[in-house]
């Protein structure tokens, strides 16, 4: 990323040397105590989210884990870290820093997800057109369909893919029940991008 004249746009807690900062157009900088600083480009970053809600709606707390191709990850927010050692290896995460317990997760969390989705959508569709498969953590998508573990289903055999009670579900289009095993939301990288792709492929 280019050198950043950073400006806080998500959250800055007064009196605490911690901030989320957004350089113009191209990414996010996370800073913290003792000079900690990590930069993530929207076009290459991935994010996992784990959210606790009140009565299923209002956000009580959340944990967002940002990582990139280098394997460097940082978890921010007040929620629990859901990225267990086995999952880190699967995602290519080689280091994980416990970042700041930022509040107002319902504001900056979706912002991170949406910026990643906007930056990466076109490239994902281009990869589909070349016959490539794109992984979103525990789920893989391609122009042909969806794969979870050792099972696959064509887009035409799926409908209304999306989050439900903390899981991503894969209802069958032509039969009752699920066409594929459900996956925990914290195990799906770039959730907003994932859901946008599923809508684009007709699974709404």
C-alpha cells in the first residue's frame, strides 16, 4: 500500500492510543499500543466476523479478524476469537495479533465488509469466467456452483443461500431440506462479498 496520511473514519476512542484509520480509497490501517500498525488493502484483504446479538437484532459485541495473503492477521472488537489453530492453517493465517476491543461494532464492522465486497466483486466474477474456484474460508464458489467439504451443488440446485441462526445455510431449489451442510458464519471469509456473489448467481 502507498504511504498513508491516515484519518480516522470508523472509530477513535478518546484517550486511548488505538484507532482504525482509512487511507483514501485503497485500504485500512489498524493501529494500537506500543507502535503496533497493520495495513490491509481492500483488494486483497479478507475478514472473518463473529457477532453476538441481543434478541437476534442489536449487536452486543463482535470480533472481526482481518488478514491478507502474507498470513498476518489482527482481531479487533470485543467479541470472542473464533479463529482456532486448525482454522488458521486452513485460511493461511500464520500470525494473529489480539487487537483493540473497539466498540460500535455495528458501525465499522459492516463498513469493512462492504469495502472489501466492492473492491473484490469484479475480480471474483472474472475468475469464475476463467473457470477458477474462489475460496471463502470453509466454502468454495465457482461459476458452476458451491462446494462445502467434499460435497458440491450446482447453482441451479440451490436457493436463498445466506445466514440463519449463526450459520450459512444452503437450501435445495428442487427438494426440501439442505442441499449442502451448513457452515458457521465465523468460518466464512468476506461474508458480504460471499452473499453478494450468491445473489449474483441467482441464489436469493
